[in-house]
C-alpha cells in the first residue's frame, strides 16, 4: 500500500490545472512546453495523485509564464 499524497500536492495540482485552463492551454500544449513530461504524469499531477519535486514546479511556472512563487502563493504561505 502506498503512502497517501499530502494535501499540498493536491493544492499545487489544482493550481496548475486552473492556470493552464485560464491560459487556454490544453494538456498537449503544456506537455510540449515541459521537457520529459507525458500525458499520464500531467493528469496525475493535476489531480494530486503524483508528488512534485521543486525543480518540476519551476518548470511548470516557466512553461506558464509565471514564477514558482506566484504558482505557490497561498498554498505554502
């Protein structure tokens, strides 16, 4: 049995999905902007089923034209 994913990962995934949709990006669009990311991983990240490493958060922020600080605002502080 795997360990439960912490709530913060779900909150970050939701924020990524909301920002992607607000920018009018499809899964395919965002995947093209992030190296070494596949459709299943993006779906798992957005649903909070997959943990994110800090360098991956930076890749998402850059791909959506923002900063990691803006991406995480209100989630960790």
